[in-house]
């Protein structure tokens, strides 16, 4: 799927070079992808949202055509990347939508830069403080996310992924999807090509290593999260095999603004690719409705 209206651009943000795709005009909407994806995972959302907004979809630090520095894969730096991106695009605020790892960055962004955020939408993306807690104390979530702990081992995960690249991409997408038809062989090849770019595997894995290396999780374990002050929408596949919807239990206590949580039926982890029309409808309603202001 390609769209002649998509523009590919590069921009310097937070001292690194980010690649992004953009379409549309108006208020800024940022779409942040997860692991092991790149901007293309939002291909169905870009044209739909661009009818109402300026849509910008970056390759996150370390992914696809964005720069792949040795460091900076902790959530504070990644959320600063997004803050700097907004500034460099000439905006002071944005709506931020994040899936999976992009959602973790969006959560942290909402806490760290509340004045730069209009509305927050999360797709299959637990709050990072809640996720690390459940990962270390909840056997069900540990079973689902075993790879997060496996990625803490130095160099071995990168070697194994490189060695079994096709099988790895296939299992991540097709096997974890409920709506299998969403992932054609051509699409699998696109994700494989993006992850095979020099330095991309190491950078992608380093996002996970930083969860525990930074020491923030020890501090976060002991304290309540900073409240989220932006209107917040959370969408989740009801058959997500990687991240349990139970990770959202009680999350409304951390949000001081209007909040909505919706399960998408017969849908797995790759929510915006498995159920694009439903996700588009929910996002447009959320981002445009005056009732959420």
C-alpha cells in the first residue's frame, strides 16, 4: 500500500536525524509505532486522519531510516525526541497516538511534557510503570512477555534474530495476530527489510534493555505515577496474546482528565493493522469531538 500524497522527510530532533512520513494540514497528530515495526504500521491511519489533521509518523530512534545512535533508548530520552520533533515541526502542542512501545513513549511524554500534549491515545500499550511491575510480579504477563527479559542478555538476542530473521518476523506478526489476513507475505518482507538495516536490530532490542538498565523502574516501583492530565483514549485487542488487557485495571485512577477504555473484539496485538476501520473511526471521533475538550 502506497499513497502518492505521503511525503518522506528528514528532520533533526534532540540531536539525532529522524525520518518521518507526513500528510495533511491542521493541528498536529503524531503516530508512534511499536516493536518491531516502523512508520508503515500506520499506513491505514495516515490518509484517514490526514483529512482533518497534519499527520506526522516518525521512525522512532533506531528504527528503519532514522538515525541509530549507541544510546538514548530510555523512555526519558525517547519522549524528549518527540518533544523536540514537535518543536522542530513548528508546533507547540500535538495529539499523540502510540501503539505498543510507541505507547510507552506516549505515556512518558504525557507525564513529562503535559503542556505539549493535546490528547493522548494508546493502542495495546500499558503504562510503563504498570508494565514493569506486572512483568516481575504477574506470572501471566511474564508468560506473555518472556522476550522482554530474554532481551536483557547482551548480544545474544541480536544474533538469534539475525540468524532467524524471517521466522522471527513471521512469528511476531502472523502468529500473534487474530486476524491473520492482515499480514501478507509482502508485508512481512517490508518489516524484515526495515529491521535488517545496519544497527536496527541492536537499537530495537536496546529499547527493552533500557527498561531495567536505567534504574528508573526501581524508583517507579515505590511511588505512584505522575497523573495524566490530558484526555485519554485506550484501545485494546480483546485477544491480545502479548499484552493482557488486565494491565489497564485501575488505570483510570492515574488520569485526571476524561478517559475511555475500549476493547476491540476478535482482535490481537497489532490493533491498527488488524482492525484499521474501527481504529480510524475511534481515533477520529476522539481527536475531533468537542466533548473531549
